[in-house]
């Protein structure tokens, strides 16, 4: 299942095989905006750039933007600021920047395009004027093996301040693509190049299938004149005031929904009925406010075996809304202890019966989860939690912890896997803004745990996780990663 069928429809009709290349520019195409700006901002924040160096760097970039300086000359001038710095420390800096800033800028649609080409066995590469320190962490997260970029000269592990020529810009991108073609047998006449910039016109003209994505005005004019298909992705970028208001209303809707349940509790004495009302109200209110739509397959499995231990892969804060929409009633969950420190919201979640655990203290976490056994056996409630333990940076599935599986064994309850395909489209980790969108969800058939035991739990964890990998089309990627 692809969450962006319209975007990948063309790719899915193509023949399989590595002779078809899928080449992607990076800045403005794979990610929204320019990765270099995240580097500069963070270097300023950490004090790595003096005020004089910052002025010189910005002046150099402005001269390039005005056409007074060629790309190679601009890169040479900019690389002087790295002279004498160890490459490994700067590479680590790039990894940190990817996790804290750049990962959330990846267009979900571009991610789907990459995955569609990979699934067809095409040769996928990033061809960019950026440096490897800006690009390689993202390429690795996307499963892209080949990165063609502007390399900086390194001697004895230290930057010299020089640029390896030719730089990967303009005609240099064509040279890089042709080198890839010769090395891997890629037929450029059958290949695709996705880019947002007229600076890439030479490579766009070189491939058989030029595909402008989010094109600047100059490229848009050429594309319209030549009949090149154009796409624009609006899922990332500068938030509008409505996006900010929508995001702010998400926690407000939770508090308001649970306050609305108090009259039911007061008049009927049933805390359970009040919570069920509040959960359902929150699910519908929050979904409407943030523009969340769900496309669910296997919905019957949500109700066929209750109480159960429902598990889900955790990609986003919005998963709370997704799970509430799916479960509706007679449900409790597990969260991290830090939630307790959030003003008002932490108390609301505790009052709703959410068990907050210390992920660093295994003994207390196990004890807290054990209390849920009575909740399931006596109260007949189901429990919902993520076996990954925390949100992942990308949709790539993390390793599973065993708590949910021990809970299912002790409670004598089935496990029901909920596969969330793309909630990170709506709100990626680290982003405060919630974007309207459709999240695809698969509910897999309940898994009988009656013959499970603590001694066999490792094999059961692996088996269930494999179901997720297959549903997410990540099994092949993980096997290839393990092989290397």
C-alpha cells in the first residue's frame, strides 16, 4: 500500500530493472528548503562562526546568487571556513543536523517516489551540488545507496579548504550521472531526473524523463514550453497561520474533550462511560481540527477479539489521534514518564488511565505494565502501546521491546498489530506543526498468544515484527542492510 498512489502511479507502470535510473536533486526536491541554511543556523548557535566569518560567508553566497561568482568559486570560498577541521567531527555534526532539523523537511511525496523506484529495482541516486555531510544521512534514511555530490578535499582526516573538481553543479551533474551510467549500466535515455531548479537544466535535458518538482519560475517556464510534467508538493515548507492555529488546537481539544466527560461521571457515577465518551469526542474533534483523514483496511479486527493488546508502530505525536479514532472505547495505554511533567496535559492523560513508565528503569516499567493485567482481566479493557517504545525519526521500523508481548502472555489476550503507514506525513518527529493529510492504516488479524511463554518470546517478537516489515515494504531493505 502506498500513501501517495497518485504520485507514484507513473513509476509503478514502469518495467523493473536497474537499467532505469531515478536521479534526485536534494535541496528543494527531496527536502523543503536548503540544507545549508540549517548548517549555518546551527553553527551560529554553537558559536562555530564568528560575526566576521558569517558576514564573509553570506557575502560569498549573495555574490553567487547574483551571478557574480561561479559555483566552484563560491564553494572554494565557503570551504575555507572548514580548513583545519576534522572531517569526522563535521560528519558527526551533519548526522546531528539530520536528526534535529533536516529529517522533518523530507517531502513525504518524494519519499514515496524514492520507495516506488527502489521497489521496481531501479538505480536510485541523489545528484546534488550539496556536500556529502548535508546529504548522506538523508540518503541512508531513504535507502538510497548512491550519492553524487560536491566533495571537499581531505588530507589526513582534515579539510584542506579545497574543493574536489569538477563540482557537482550544472554540467558537473551530467558528468556525475554519466559516470554512474557507465559504472552501473544505467540507460539515461530511459531514466528520470527530479529537480526544482533551472540550474539543473543540463541534466534535465540529458535524461529521457525530466521531472520538475516544485520548480522555480525559470524552470517552470521551460517545462511548460517543452511539455514536461510538473508537480508541486505542499506538505512541507513555511507554515501558514492556519497550520499554527490547527497545531495549537490539538492539545486544547484533548483537555476540552476530557473535561466534557466529567458531567457524565458526576451524574452516572461511571468513570468508564465518561472516559469512553471523552476518547470518542477527542478522536472526532481533533481529527476535524487538524484535517486528519484515515484510510483503514482490516477494520473488523479492531472489534473481533477484545480485550486485546493492540500494538502500533510509532511515527508521530498524531498517532494518539489515530489510535483514538480506531479504538473509540474501553481502552487504556502506555506512555513515557516525561508526559507527567507537561502542564495540564500530563494530568489529563493520567486521569484517563494512561500508565506512564520510566523507559530507563526496566524494573519499574515491568511493574507498571503488570498492573495492566488486572485492567484487562477484571475491567475487560484493551491496552494499546508501541513496542518500539518511542517515535522513530523516519518511517523505518525500529527494534521491538518485549513489554507488550509479556503483557499479552500474562493477560491471556491476543495481540492485534496496527500498521500505521504514514502518520509522519502529518507531523514528523521534531516538528511542532500538524499538516492536513490522509493516513493509511492496516489492522492485521489478531494473533493468538495462548501457547506463548517467556522462554519463546524472542521468536514471537521477531515473527510479529516481520509482519510489520512486510506490510511496510521494509523487509527487503532491512535484509540488505543486515547483509552489508
